[in-house]
C-alpha cells in the first residue's frame, strides 16, 4: 500500500525483468515479465536478518526416482505460480514507485510491502516458511535429514511423498487418489500449475513408462556443444586421455579464464545425469583460477566425449533387490602440485545408480591405505545420510 516516505528507512528500488521460458524440446513456452526488487541495496540487520532456504539435493531427487520405479508408482510435478509473492514479510520493507506507474498526486509516496517480492534477499526463506507451514498442517512430517522432503503416512499404511525444490513440488505415492486429493488441497491455498507426470526438471529430461524411468540431459548437452562450437566435433571414447597428467603450472600459454570457467560450469551441471564425467570435471575445476591451453584442450576433449554419449542417461528399472549398496575408491597422491589424493563413491538402490561424487581429499595421505580410509570415511558419511532418508521414507 502507498504510504508517506519514511525518513529513517531504506527505500528499495524496483525494475522489470524479461525472460523467455522454454519447453523440454526447446520450443517457446511463454514470455514472462516480472517486477523485481533491487535487493542488492538491502542492509543486513536492517532490511533482513535470515535468508537461508533449503533446496533439495539432486541425490534426493534421483533416490526418489529410484524408489518410485521400485514401487511401480508415478511421480508428478506441480509448479507454484509466482511462489515468492506468497511469503509474508517479518520486516518493514519499502519500495519506490515504478517509473511509468507513479500514482498521480502521490508522487512522493512509497509502497509498504505486506508480502515478499522477487529480488528481496529474504524472499526464498519466507516462501519456504509459508509452504512448510501448510504442508505440516496437512499432516505431513518433514524428513530430519532432508529439510525439503515431506512424508505422510495414512492409517492404511499408504504413503504420500512430496519433494520441494523452490517453487516445484514433486509428488508421488502409493495411490493416485491420494495424490489427486493433495493437488486439490494445494490448489485451494496457492495458485498452481499441474504439470502432470514429471517430464522436465532442472534441465533433466524424464521419461516414465512401464519399463521404468529414464533421465538424461540430451537437449542441454547439445546446447553446450553448440555454445562452444563443438557441434560437429569428432567423438572420443573416454573423457580424459589415458595417463594424462594435468598440473597448474604446465608452461603452456594461458587462455581466457571466463570462457574456461563457463565451460567447466556447464560440464558440472551435466554431471546430474552423467557420472562418467564426474572425475574429469572435478579435475578440470582445479584450474579455473589460471587455466592454460592444455587445460582447455582437456576440457574440449570432455565435450568430444559428450558428443558421442549425449543420448545416454540413467535408467531406473524395477529389480528384485532394493538394498542400498555403495562402492568407494581412491588414488594416491594423484595431484602432483600438493600430493593430495582423489576420492570417489557411487551408490545404488538395487541395480539403480543414483548417487555419485569425485573430490580431492582435504589432507595429504601418507600411504595408499590412508587415502583409501579417507575415501571410505566420506562414503560412510554419505551412506549414513542416505540410510536416514530411506528410514524416513519407510524403506528400512
């Protein structure tokens, strides 16, 4: 609402942001215009105090897909329209009137916000608090280990599971009627779009059929190849050349760091469905501060590998076992600069792979055994976390 301009408050500016939203096949879905606040002018302790909001990990999303396949369920997607506008503000926030929309006769006044606006630093937090309250009121219990995972158990032992990723709700359960009722309940509270069966999420293409669930990033992979002029490159069979040793000071000419960082960032996003490039991308990310031609050549080789594997992805299929199984490994002193080792792990539900990682160890291992123990400790920590989530999901 319009109020007199306070003399002792920070007045935040606003602006329009325009965006083209695409479908899974790359076609235009709609053109969007959104009014956002210039949150960079907010002051900590004055305009906001807390701004953290939990986000679902990709491991959790893939675990959910594996369990859905194992139970022969379907997973659906709901999108909350303009989600951040639903959050109630705790602080007094004032914004300027937008140019071209200034109220006549009230040119000196400003707006006092009752709800959040996109661009405010606390907007994600107050939105998460709002939907969290509503899910708990509907009888859901929040996972202790994953703050964006909600489970509702009915007297008939039927399950309803909701995974929250900002303004997207992934919904699955043992009965379609329960999911239908939940959708209606949520649509009474928020303006939502029922996107039906989950098919496109965070750049991942999801295909659900009777055989299982297949996820890939074919469209995104092709976009990366086009972006870096590698759409017609010759594919290779491995992400890295055999026995190639990359070091920081290799004597080669330096390259544009921004381009290299952009490429490595794109490849990192591709690891959401491509565990086979995880080690290579982790290695390349060590040189983003001062990349050379050799580093850039190695990164382009990963693109050549992607060219030949862009149609591949992760298949989740129903199998007899739903046991959680993990594997871990480590090299020893593989990083020649600091003599640190690299750990890696991968986890399966039955035969379905869903969690993976590759990371340089934080300390120097004095032996191969110590390097393996450090890697095993990281894998055990991940296993404990995954097991707790499975227990929350009643998958003991």
